[in-house]
C-alpha cells in the first residue's frame, strides 16, 4: 500500500494528532448542534456522530438513521466542521455519500465480517473519501489487514486504521484490552497507513481517555477519535466513556507530542545493548527447549503424559508473582510463559512422535 495518501481535509491542521470528536450517537438535532458548536469553538475541525448504532442485543437505541443526515448538514453549515459517521452496509454508504458526509469509518463488528467489508468496498468503488477501519473485536491482525485491503482494492487511497481495543474474557481495567503490540505490528506491516486511537472504546470510562491518548501519542499514532457530548451523563449510549467538550479540550492541551523526526543517534548504544540481550534470550530459550526435549524423551520411556496441568498452573502463578516483585507486569509474564509452555509441549510431542 505504497500509494496511500494522508487523511487530509482542506483547512485541517496536518500536525499530529488529527482529532475527530463528537458524541457516540446523534440523538436529537439540539444535542448534535449544541455539542458541535462547543467543539468548534475549541478548535475541533472534524465532527463525528453515529447515525446507525449496531447494538449487541435488540431493543436498545440503534441510532436515528437517515434523518440524522440533515442534522449533520446543519452542523456543517453552521460550524464549518467536516462530518464523519460509521457505516455498516452499502445502504449506509450510499446515504452518507448522498448526504455529503466527509469521512466514513467502519466499526469493529463490521470489520470482522469479510462479506460486509466487501459489500462496503463495492459501494465505495470510484469514490474519493477518507475511510477509517476499526480493528475487529477479536485480536486478529490478519482479519484487520484483510478488511483494510478490501477498501484499498476498491480504490480508496485516503485510508486509515482505528485501534479501539479487543474484546477479552479476562477481567481488566479496560472495556476493550488495548493489546498495543497488534497496532504496532500493523504499523510495521503497513508503515504508510495512518493509525488513529479510540481511547473512548478502549477505556470505557472517561477518566481513562487522557492516559490512553497520551500512550497513543507516545507510540506515534497519527490521530485520535474521541467521544464528546454536551451532557454525557444523559447520553443515550455509552455515557460512561464520553467527555464534555471542555474536558476534551483540557485533555488535548495537556498531551505531550513526541517529535518523530528527532535524531536517534544517541539511542544506538542502548539499542546495541538490547540486541545483545535479545541474543542472550534466544540462546537461553534454545537451551530450555533442549531440556524440554530431554523431558519428552524421559516421559516417552516411562509412558508418562506430556501435560502436567498442576505443575504448569503452579509455575505460572509463581513466576507471575516473581515478575510483580521485580517491577514487571503480571499479565505480560503470563503471556510469555504461556508461549514458552506451548513451544515446550510442541517439542515434547515431536519427541514422542519419533
């Protein structure tokens, strides 16, 4: 995707971060306009609002739909802001384009469905409009890239990604686990693709928006898409993760933006140390797997099962606790140990198969 173009709109400051803000949902014309006027006064240039809201269960508020287009047009006339909304079907795309919406994004549930993505891509063919694709709900990088590629294959060149976190069954501080390694790998694979962060959906709580936004800037993300509402506590959807326009302005004023063009010469010595440590880690892992193969041979000779569940759980708990004592993250250590254990099991099964 070397032919991608910046997510640029006339009159919008090209410097990081490019901010898209507005309510989770368009609820009433008054709510939409009140929020837009305040955000415009704070310098926000791209206004987001969901017109169609896919809900987990039927019966809830699912958006005002097509009638919200006229409200968005009024926002554009009265504030001069560009407008953005989510689309999930070809009808949504056609309605949004006909109504003059300036930027589209595709939600996590839709991005997880290749059939839906292809339908949207077909509807966008021959159109020049910025399109952002959220990550699928599951931590599947290939599925995310596939969704992006379908839109690219339709001819869209002002194309970007939105990191909104991933669903997890584990209890967490976050509504959707950030799993920063996945968007980092996306950037490595598609370095010219702009990546936005959605701290509202990652955090699920308004107090997490500021730290998550800062983390995204520290990681070099290109922009932010944040939910802001004139009266968030009375919002019809996702009230806990929306901030007031004043709070959003405060968050943005206090962001520290790292210079991406800063020289890295002073980092060479530290990076050399990292390279050396990585070599040592690799050597240790090779030695560990040799021992795992010896264990596999012993189990084979004594007709023992490979999996020793109780020992594995004890090992995970003990090493994770040690990691915390040493100032490391418990979940990180569990993830590392689980990966090592899976490879150890594979090595032992290889021995048993001979």
